[in-house]
C-alpha cells in the first residue's frame, strides 16, 4: 500500500509499505479521507514530543474509512461499513480513562501520534480502540472529508462544554483558523446572539464573516475592547475562546470579559515561553471563570459524530483543498499556507 511516512523534520516520504496485518480483536480500515491539522504540521516540522529523533511513523488522526477486514473476535461491525475512528485510547485502568477522559490518561495511545495513523491507503485499528468504542458509524450521505472533521469538532465541543456556551451569550473567538471557525459554527448552533472574531489576518477575517461570524476585528489595528463593548451593550463578552497560541490574546481575554464571563484558553502556548501576565484582581472582582481544555475524549467524539451525522452543522466549507496521497508533500504545503481551512488527503 501507499503511505506518507515521517522520517524526520520536513522529511515526509510517500512510499510503498506492507498492508497492515490485524489480530483477532482488531479492524483494518480502508482510508477514504484523512485531514491535515495543526498537530500534523507540528509533527512535520519536528516539533511534537511523540516524534523524537529517530521516529519513523505514519501520521494522521482525522480519519474516515471503510472497514476492509474484521478480526475473528470483532462483533457489531460489517465489512464495507463507513466509520470515523476516534484517535485516543486510555489504558482502561487509569482514573482519567475510567471517568471518560481517556485523552488525559498519562499512558494514552493515539492513532497518528504514538501509533501509525491514517496517511496511508489502509490503517490498523488496535484492539484497545475497538474495545473502547472508537469506531463510529458515518451516514452514507456524509462527505467523508467532512466527517473526518469530527475529531477537531470534538475538541471544540469539549471546550464549549467547559464554558457552558448557551443561548443569549455574546461570544468572542480569538483566532480564525479552522478551529476558530468550528467554534463560531458551534456557538451559533448553541444560540449565541453575537459571535465576534478577533483575527489579525485580513483573509482569515473575510473567511470568518463568510462562515458565520457577526463581526470581525483586527486586534493589531483596532481597539478590540471598544468593539466588544459596542457589540454587547457595554457589558463585555460572556464567553471568550482563545483559539490561537497567542500570549497577547490570552491576556486581553480578561479585560474584554463581562462580569461573570467564562474564558477558555483553548490554544496552548509554546513550551519554551508559556507564561502570561495574569491580573488576578480582574478575575476576582469580575468573578470570571478561566478554563483550559486539551484534545478530546472518545465520548466527545461520539457527541461530535452525532452532530455531523444529523446534518445540523454545515462543515463542508471548511474542507478547502483535496489532494491524492501521492501528493502528500504538496498537501502539507497547502495546509501551512495560511489560506486553506482543512486540507484532505484522499488515498
């Protein structure tokens, strides 16, 4: 089979590999679509801790495929069935996994992270993933490239659940990349009365308006706080989601929040520079709630899969380019060019 294999920083090789063999408790997936996300770009650049020097692995964790082969002990699925594969697995014993937060398990395994992933014609789904419910059926009428967005949507859902985003909220999303746009779409679905996007790149701001934002702001050349006050009857934002790895954005979130506002630091900062100036008195006197969320659990993916299968969210505009697997390097360049939302590989 054909696979795009990581050999080191910016060394991604499209090559022939043996088709994976599966055990009695495993499943083989024929990959239909595997999307390239920010984590994959970080892997490609050599900046991911699970891809240390010497690692040779197939990345890719946003994946939809058809079941090509079932292990002898696997029940409840059929060959030819279309499925999304949630990437994260816990060891089954740790408290995090028992509580439903397998993404927080210190001994987690993840497809495309510390296991071979989806940038290939076929992908092995390990027994632990089959046992923990990571295979989720996808309706035949759903574009598999769109269905592969279930994983980032699950991360977004986790973030907004932590904030209890609800009807009547004024929501500010900082960052207009693919994750920011998923936050915009989900906030609209949940009944936000105003969704404001803060984004320095003009092209991204235009995309944000087209994808459902009510108002966009250039935080470099405009007064973000003044715009938020004008858009919220002078109360500030009920919800602020910092969907960009920006210290300035995280710091300004406290200032634009309404009394009782809820903030999610969704985008992590660089590990070499993770500290911000945090005005604790602002949190104290406004009674703010400041949260952080990371990745997604299998249950988050199940909820996101239900949303995508329902057709309630139109995510098709987020898939902006598609490439055959043979052109994986060109696909990665397109994913990093700052104009595309999601680039999808189609083996």
